[in-house]
C-alpha cells in the first residue's frame, strides 16, 4: 500500500505542499532504482544470454534423450553386454547417477573460488567439449569411483537420482548470476567452469551414444 506523507497543508501555500508530495515520492523510489541498477549490473557480469541458452538446451536435450533410450526396455535388454568387459545399458545409467553428483560438487567448489581466468586461455575450445559427447572412437577408462556401476541395480532408482539432480542443475542454469567463464576447473591444465558444466552434459551424451551402440548390436535381445 502506498503512503503519502503530508505536512499540514492548511499552513502552506498549495504549490508548496504539492511539490513536497512529489519530492517525497521521488525520494522513496530512489532505493528501488538503485537496486534495479545493481541487479542489472550483476546480470551483465554473469553468464551471457547465449551461454545460458546453450547450456539449457544441451542439458534438457540429454535428459530427454536418455529417458527415451531406456524407456520400455526389459530386464534382459538392460543387462545385455556386447562383450564380457563392456557395460550394460543399466550400468551406463548407474554410472551417470553416480558420477554427475561428483561433477556437480566439483563445479560448485570451483565457482566459489576466486575468479582466476582473466588473462588465461582454456586448454580446450567449446567445440572440443561438444565433440567429446559425439566422438566414441577413443574409449577412456573410468575411474575415481565412478566405475562402481552396480551402485544402482534398479533402473528406476538410477533414473530418479539422475533426473532429480538434472532438475537442480537446470534451475541453476536458468537463474544463476555466477560468471562461469571467470573461474577455472582442473589443474594444471584448466578449462573454464562454463565448459566444465557443458562437459557434464556432453559426458552423458557420450554414454547415450554407448547405449545406442548396445541396442544396435546384432545380438541385442528382441525383448
């Protein structure tokens, strides 16, 4: 509710008390204007609209892709291996449910550190990070505890864990004013934190490609 504070107008000429009302209204709005300007400035030093949109589209895309690839698969199909030393579809999803929380914690820790990318160049381009999700020619061995693919033996549980964190990360992408480009991730060879967040999604894309390879195997169960 707006409140207008007046002096006793009976004691003042009408042009003076009216001017006083206008002046006080202007003064009351000054803090609001300053707040808007501060928020605007904060947005300018955070993520660019383009960077934000790229992350949002990629995260939403990979979440939907994974759900579509595993939908309706039988237990036999989920546990099928193309070779004894290769992961099953269920193990790929379990790996993502185990790995992404660690990647997210690493990101948050790096963003909270002092900005350190000024005058530095990432060892990878944004295109390199994108290509990582597509290129399955070179296979890398998983470590750091993320190879514990039997953490989730039930696909539904693994998907619920994956999707819950994705909701958190997508909300962060939509609302944060953190300048991810200003913070580094990884030592001694560093990328910026925007690239690391993108890599969380391209990493899942890489395993979605792996799931598609399993389903395309000639011996993949029909049901």
